[in-house]
C-alpha cells in the first residue's frame, strides 16, 4: 500500500478517534441534555464520518469505499435529524435548560 | 486488499479500536444514569456511532470491505430508534 | 405543529431516507449469496424502513397519502387500513415461493430444496454474472419476514 | 394369487379423497351428496370384491429412516373387514340420505364418515403395526367427531369425550404393546420389524421364534395384555364397555356403522389377526395365557353386557349393550385355542354386522317415525310398518340365536368351542360353557323384547306412525335379506367369505375346510342352544321384574362408568388446582414455571448423562473484545436497576450493541447485521407495547425477589454450562470444514452447478442450501408468529361480540 495513502488513512482515523473521544467527554461532562447533544452530534457527524472517509480512502473507489461514501451521506442526513427530534422531545417533556438559555420563540420559560 | 498494513497504520487502527470500544463504557454510564430519557437516547446514539467506527476500523484492519456495510446499516437504523423513542416520550405512542 | 404529528424535518428526512433504506435492503438481498446479507437481514431492514414511515406519518398514510383512498375497517379480520391488512398475505406468498423453489428441485430429480448456480457469460458491460436458484428461496424468506414483521408492527401499532 | 397394488391403494385412498371433496360437493349437490358418497363406497366395495380370493402383500416405503413401510396385506380376514366397512358403508350412506335431511352440519358428517370408512379399510389392510395404529387412531377421532355430532348437546359432547378417552387411551396401551413386539423382533429376527404379517420377515411368519423371544425376556404376558387392552377398549369389552351405550348420542346411521358393524370390530379384528402370533397351534386350554385372558374376557363381557341390555330403557341403549355382548362372543370365539373358536369368531363378525346394523337402522326408523326411543312407550308397530316388522324379526331372531337364523350357527360354533375346551381341560374350565349359556339366556330375552316392539298392543300415547322413506327402508331390507340368506344356507357364506377369514386367524395352515349346517343329531352344543332358548322363553314373562332388578344392580356401587367418572373428575380437580398455581394469568408466573421446568429438564439431562465441564484454559481474547464484553456485562447489571420501562429497554440496547460489536470483532458481519436490525426493530416493538404495561408492579416483595433472583442465577448457570459443553464437544472433523469446502463455486465454472451451494457467503449457503429445510421451518414459524399476533390482538373482540 502506498505510504501517503496509508498516512492519510491513519490521519483520518486519528481525527475520528479524537472526535469520538471529545463527544464522549462532552456527554459525560456537560450539564444538561441539550448541551450533551451538541457534543455528541459532533462525534457522530465528524467522528464517524472521518472513519468512513478513512475507509473510503483505504478501499478506493469501488466496493467498501463506495459504501463508506454512502455512509457519510446517511450520517449527515440522519444524525442532525435525530438530534433535532430528541431535543424537541426533551423540550416538550419539560427537561429544563441549564442557565438562562431559552427555546427559540419562548422567553426563558421552560416547557410549554 | 488483504495486504499487510504498514506498522504505524496498524497501530493507529488498533488504538482507534480500543478507544472506540473504551468510550462505549462511558457512554454506557450515561445510558444507565440518565437522568432523563433523552439523555439515554443521546448516549445510546453515541454508542451507535462508536459501533460504526469499530465496524469501519475492523474493515480497514482486515481489508474486507463488507464490514463497512455493518456501519452503513447502523447509520440508517440508529436514526429509526431515535425517532421512535422521541415520539414515545412525547406522545406515549409511536404509531398512530 | 400540532400534537401527535412529527415535525416537517422528520417527515422530509423520512421521505428521503425511506427509498435509500429500501435500496440498501434490496442490495443486501441480492448479493446475500456471496457477501453478507440475505433474505432475513434485508427483510428486517425493509420492515424498519416501513416502521420509520409509520412513525413519521401514521398508519393510515400509505393508504390515504399514497393511494388516496380512505381506510375502511369493515371486515372483522381487518387489522388496519387496506395495505396493512394485506401484509399477512405477503407471508403466504413468501412461504409458497420458498417451498415452490424446493419443489422445482424435486421435479428436476434432485433432493427437495437443492440449489443450483447458472453462469451467464459474455454479457455486455458486465462480463459474467452468477445466477443462483437460491435467490428464489431467499426472496421467499425475505417476503415472509417482511410480511410477518409488518403484520406484527401494524397490528401492535394499531392498538 | 397376488392382489393388485393399484386396486388396493385405490380402495384405501378413494374414501379419504372423497372426504376432502365433500365440502365442495356439498355446495354443489346439497343433500344429494349422500348418494355420491354411497356411490363412492360402492366403487370401493367393487374394487375390493375383484380382489376376493387373493392373498399377499403390496408395499411402498413410508418412513424409510425408521424402517416403516406402507405395507398392505390382503387375506380372508382383512377382506371380510374391508368388505364389511365398504358394503355396510354403501347402505349407511343411502340410509343417511333419508335420515339426515334437516340435521345440522351435514358436510362435516359425510366427510367424517367417509374418512372413517377409509381408515377402517386401512385397519383391515395394514400389515404394518405403525400403519395399523395410525388408522386405528383415525377411526377413534372420527368416532369422536360423529358421536359429538350434535354440538349443542352437552350429553353428546360428554359421550364423545368419553369414547375418545377410552379408545385412544386403549390405543396407547396397544402402541406400547406394538413397541414391545418390535423390540422382541429385533432380538429373534434378522432385522427388527414392525411388519405383523405377510412377508417372510414378519412377526407372524416367525411366530414360534417371537413367542420364545418374548418369553425369554419375560414380556410375553405384558405384550399380550397391552394389545388386548387396546382391542378391549375399542371393542367395548368389560370393564371398558361403558363408553359404547353413551356413544348412542350419535346420529343413528353412525351407531349402526361405527358402533355396531365396523369400528368396534377393529378390536376383535386385531385379536383375530394377532391370534396366530400369541397362540401356538397345539396347546392345552388352561395353559395358554391367550385362552385364559381373551376367552375369559369375551365370555364375561358377553354375559355382563347381555344382563345390562335387559336393564336398558332406550332402544339404542339396548342395542349398544347387546353389541358389546356380541363383541364379547366374538372375542371369546377367538379366545379359544381350538379351530372352532376361530370359526365362531370369524363367522360371527359377519353375522353380527348383518343383524345388528339392521336392528340399528330399524331403531333409527322407529325413532324417526314414532318420535321416541323409549322401550316402554313403543309397541304394536307391526300394523304401521309391516315390512320393517318382518326385517326386525329376521334380525332379532338371528341375534337371539334361534335356528334357522344366521346368529344361530356362529353361536353353535362358540358353544362347541367352549364345550371342547372344557372337555379337554376339565375342572374349572366347565365355567366357560356355563357362562356362555347363561349369557345367551339374556341375549334371547332382550332380542325378543326388541322384537316385541312390533307386536302386542299399540300404546295410547303413541301418535300416528308414518312409513319410512325408501332411502331408509332399503338398507335394512338388503341387510336382513342377506342375513336370511346366510341363515338359510350358511355354507354359502362360509365358502364365499368366512372360510378364508377363519383361515387367517389360525396358526399354520387350516386343518380342514370349515363347514356349517343345521344340526342333524343331538350334540352338546345343540343342547346348550336349547337350554338358552327354553330358559329365555321361560324367563320372558318375568322380563319386567328382571329389568327393574338389573337397573337396581347397575345403579349400585360397582360400576365401570362410576369409576370412569371418579377418575376423570379427580383428574379435572387436580388439574384445576395445578392450573391455578402454574397459570395464574400473570406473565411472571408463566415465565417462572416454563423457565424452571426447562432448566430442571436440562440439568437433569446433564446429571443423567454424567457430563464433565471442560477445564478452564484462560481467556484468549483481544483487548477490544474484553472491553466490549465488560461493557455488556455492566449494561446487563444496570437493566435490573433501571428506574422506568423506557430506561430499562434503552439500557438493554447497550447489550445489543455490544453483541453486535463482538460479532464484528469476531469476524461475523452477517450476525452483526442481523443483530443490529433486530435490535432496532425490537426497540420499536417494545416502545409500541410499553404503555400497555403498568408503570410499576407495586412494592417488590422480598421473598419473591429472592426467589426470582435465585431462579435467574440458576438459569444463567444452566445456559453457561450448556454453552461450555456445546462448544467443548469438538468432533474430530468439524462440520464447518465440510461446509467450507463445498459451499463456494468450484474453480472452473460449468453451466449449471447443482452439487452444492455455489456461493461465497458460507452463512447464506448454509441457510438456503445445506440446511434449507430448517430455514423453511423457521420462516414458517415466523409466519405463524405473525398470525398468532394477528389473531390475539386484531380479533380479540370477536369472541365476545358473537
């Protein structure tokens, strides 16, 4: 395998791992669900996407590489939607915000 | 494709695998402790992300492209459960 | 947005994702003989795609939204709208297909459910492809799984 | 001459085919379906008739793995039974055409009756014990359906259950007997066999060796007793006779067909069939278990049920007891070791079918036209139905054993057999003829009582009695005509059909041809007949008093029916108590019992097999795998402490994901894919049903929690042990290498490769080719599960709405 290609793959894996780690740290450390979600959706879109990208570079244009690219597309469609839905659900079931943040269109009052 | 990986790449991939499976432990903590259901869902999503990463890394390590499929399917499927739980906690019923 | 409805974002994404999932499922089904996949996985994946539509749009949507007909529940056997009611026949068709593929083998004088592979060669662009009779059996498995699981999801969902 | 296979199989298969077609035919023909069924029975009868005089086997393999083949054997005895089943069948279907209109469930009635007829032919022709048993049970089930034909009537349902319980339970005894016979055949023959008769390696062809082998193992008497229990249950022998009178809840044609002419004959047929197996050709009467058991059983049944018949108040009840009594006579006949006994048994099978079917049909006509079956309310019917009275006279006098009617000859043969046996053995054996004569007195009494329904004064209360329709009249006339022919010229019947039949029940070649005629000299059996007839005549004026006395006796504490009720009632109460404990309507109770039972069985199996756990050799796993499994364990432990249902389900998902990762790490992408998609779908389904569950189960009870925890530990331990044992048992050449070698497409591509799977995904090739039959079964289960969910949920309200 070409050395540069291997280096690119390795770099992408490192980047992906970093985002996974960061997302998990955020998941553990942030004060409420909205903040945690903010951290983990980075892990999903950037972290997992880097991994997929690494796969795409590694496998080249056919087979596993193509699948990896499709996977990136999927992740970018579904991960934000999932985050959106779950934050909406959290808001509607009345999970309070940390600090003085507010839902757009509502003036600092929690729940509806 | 199943050629021998260069030493540094093998090391990185192995490290990535360890990391991806290791952080599931902490995400698991969030699933278990909550405190709210959305917290658990978010944490579970993170675990799913880690599984995607593991699948891709295993694909690279073994040189078998079809392991990527596992990640692909998970990327689609994880979304379904997130939406289902979201609906459940707000409506109490996921299909009307 | 009113209670009981999903947001526009969810609905739109469901619309986009649904055909992609189906495509993935069919790809898994077709290549199952040689790569990971097969009737069962493809069937469950298809069911998940339908579940997504049901979650986003409700159980009546395929009937009212796609075919523009009002759901009617007159027969006591009805488990829901017309399309939902038809799922269980899908299982029957699948079982018949799977069993039928076995009977064909018997008619050809080999044991029940024995499979064969045919190679179609010299195709333009594609070269050579392998056609396995196991695919018929796998499609049967697929139909049974889809029919049965959708019946369960729809019936339980209609509760 | 060998029988023609096609004809035998056609005669056997046509009734079943007809039974399948009845629902369709009923839509097209309506009540005329009776004629179609009669025509079909006639075809079968004709087919069998073409085979008269032939002897031999025809066979096709059925379950080759168990060495069970579908062997049909035709000889005199089986031809007699098969002809009776189809011949009487023709008449019964014709009669039903007149009897059944206006009754409910006719399609079901005709279909069951046809299937029964086929099964009866099957019993007669089966040479293999397994085949015989299957047909035997089909007749029991058909009888169950027909006795319980009137579904609204509670007594009919009870009677049907009783008939089924007794005959099927008896059949199971018989099956154990058959298994003993097979076991013995494995010891003494070259190969173990289920084949009873007809081939060189069959049991009867090696009867001497079989008997010796059974005796050596000490199993001769158990095997004999087990087979006799089955036959006795089917043929209503004392003390298993009590289901037969209750079975009269069936429509009368059924009573005539199943419960007098054919099904109850299956038991005595079996006795006749296995007679050469258990009875050596030369033996002293009191030294043979067969004689002691079967002859005694038959004579006791003959006498007890004849007495009970005198106590009957209902016409059909009287005939039912009388049927049991005559079956006793046949049993006794086959029970005696001398050839006269076999002659009596074989001849009486025919005679009884002729006169008893006639009498049942007459009883049906009487009930249909006079509106009552109570003996006390009937009389003087001769004026309204002279032809029926004539028919009844022929049949009833035959039943009474009065010369020159048909029953007389077979009864003479029995008396002669009993006398010979007593003469030979002396002493206590004289009880045989004494009992036979005593029973015959009562036989004479009730026969005359039945005949007197047509004579004497017509009671005031009895309204106008119509003449029956021709469809109902013709069958008894034909039967009685045949009975009269047999009575007038018995040798004709003997030469035609009874002679060969008797030959099948005798060990070895028959010593001489059977010959029957009116007695010309005073012989001991003639004297016995005279005593029976004169005694009966003398006692007849006291019939009323006898009737009351018998009724009082039957109501006493010693009654088989009472024992049955106690047994069934006790079982019911016990199962109620057990059910309340094991099936309380709470899922946790069901789960507890099911799991505990499974674990107990598995552990008991391991203990019995004395398995040894493989030694622990350390964990040979990579670091990521260990991490994944550790997370899985943590997740599982957390499930138990989850604060809500949703939290629990989500926590459980950790386990699902970790298993998927484990599969990926272990190099099984198929399994990982399946695990992930199933995981998601399960989550969706869980969420669908979660809101139906109560939020809390109340405060946990400490003792119950402890018990559940202990059970969970035991279950987990059992599963671990099972996995350890299953994975430790590595055979020399694992099957996986077999699959791996053969699954992929060979290097050089042919046009069509059918040898093996031909795919590079070995998992899929195993699923769709190597083990495709398993997959068939699995997807059937999936479809069934969906149907169950559909039925349980979507149609839940239907039962209440109706």
